[in-house]
């Protein structure tokens, strides 16, 4: 672990779709909670190094903001999915080690070197392409070798990896990491997890001297598994529970609030929204909230196939009702005293006890998808240590 950089880097601002007052959705990302989560994972994984997976815009939480906050906390190794993400992060973190999980696309090896990014090499063909570049340019920026131990997605087969091990160790290919990925890490008793761990441990012996990495968020919590040299948490950093079915050891990170556009009183027989899927059987009061599926709020949250998701209005949990539109959703606030909910107020869609995993369960998906779909129309606020140091990146910065 590199020593904390003496002077913290400022959290970079971002382009915003409007000011907070102008926006239908307000998304608050608690960078202090992300840092706390990283520290929790780091302590749990020690003496392994704790990297940070920041692909997909840091799971919707802001690549360069999260990357900078974690670098300030001491993180030195980052994983992204694509070259472009790596380049974006590199612009803010000149010294970080950045691995690109999807590897070398044809012809892109020089771009990796140019931005000092490390590809995760997933096939022998990629290795050959990378080797050719390394040989031709003397570039020694490092690369990871990914071995498929049972996911059947990316990676060399264990046989391929075993066959080239001595060559990798004796010649200088610049391989700086041996990694594999668990398919069922959140299911500790799954036979595939045990098989993957065993296979990877055996392979690792052939690659002695090269750091090894296997665990994602849930992998860090597997019993009886040493986390090896580097762990690669993503989802847990952003508050999703790495131990489903058990208490969540992570702090919540994301708060999503939606603006109340109007309050409406329904009488018996009135229907609401597209398809008229809800019809009032008596008096019902609803709030119309300015967040819809066009903001990444899943249309399936309206509960046509199960229980609808809930939203917090003035401290009360209220169920959605009717269909979710592109730009708004409707909430049954009949349980609230009249006059409490008002136009211009904010309803909480994520946060205050509604976590991403709960919303995911109500919408038939996983916390990962809830996070990575967080809409681009929300005004984003990155909260650092204390509320007064919030980075409000509204008009201050630019639409560059
Ligand atoms: C996305 C990803 C991770 C992070 O997984 P989480 O479950 O989000 O912790 C780690 N390793 C690889 C190869 C990945 O693709």
C-alpha cells in the first residue's frame, strides 16, 4: 500500500444537466462512505492489497470522483472494463496502476502503452498481440493474465495457462498479475466456488513470484479462502451487500431523491397513468414524482409482477402505484396526513433505509444493475467528509 499522498487531490467536478433546483432527480454520492467501505474491505483482506473496481462509471457513482476519493484514501490499483475508461481515469490519477478487464481489442496495444494502462490478457491471441507490441517497443508497463477457472467468459484455459507458465516466468513478458474471476462468490457453498479456488491455487504455484488475484466483493467474505495478493471489490464499495442473506457490512452510498411535481386527489373510478393499470376504489391521494425509467428507474418497480417498490415521502414509506413513465412515477400517499407532502418537496427513492438491494429485489434485478443505470439526468452531488464540504458541481463548472 502506497503511503497516502500528502496533499489530497480535489474531487473533479462534472458536467451537470441543470442546477439542483432545476433537476427532477438529485443523486447524492457519499464519497466518505465509499472510502469507509474500501477501508472495511482492505482490513478484511489484509495483508492482501485492496484494489478498486471502477468500471461502468464506478458503478454509476462517477469514475473520476470515486477514483480520486479512493486514491486520496490510499488506493493504488484500479480496474476498469474498457480502454476509454482507463484513459479517463489516467487523466486524473497519473500514478495509479490501472488494469483494463476487457483486454486488448485488435490494434489497441499501442493505446494501452500511450496511456500507461495495463491490459488484462484474456486469450493466447491477445497475449501474442501484446507480446509483439512489447517486443517492438520495449514497453514494460505490465499486464495481467486472466485464467478461466470455470466462469467460461474470459480467460486462458487452465491448461493453456499451465503450458506457458515457465515461459512467462523465464522470459520478460511484463506479466504483473495472475487473475481469475469467481462465478458464484456470493454462494460460499457452491461447488463451483470450491473448484475455482482449488484450480486457481494450483495454477498460482506455477506462477510463483507474480501477484495473484481472485476475489471480487463477495470473494473477500468467503470463509476459508485466503484473499491472495490483491482483491478486486466493486459492488461492495458502492454499498451493495456482498453477503446476501446476512447483514450488510457496507455503508450505504447512494441517495436518490425525486422532486414532487404535484399532489393529486383521486376519487373512486379514476385510473392512473399509461395502460390505466390502477383504478381507485375510493379516495386516493397521489404524488407525482419527476423520476422515470428515462432516469434509469426500472419500469418493473411498479410491481405488476409482484410488490411495488416504495418511496419515502415526509418520513413515510409509500408504495408506487400505476405504471412508471419515462419522466415520472406516481406514489400512493394516502397514508400521509393531508398537506404534508407538497409540490417542490423531495421524495426519497434510494436511501433512508431503502437500499439498492431492496430496490433491486422489487424490480427483479440485482444491486449492480440499479447502480449502473442511475440516470444521467440527475443532478449529482458528491459528498466528501462532512456535508459542508459537499462538492456541488452545478453551474460552477461548465459544460465543457
Ligand atoms: C466487475 C468485476 C469485479 C468486481 O466484482 P464485484 O462483484 O462488483 O465486486 C472483479 N473482477 C472482475 C473480473 C470483474 O469483471
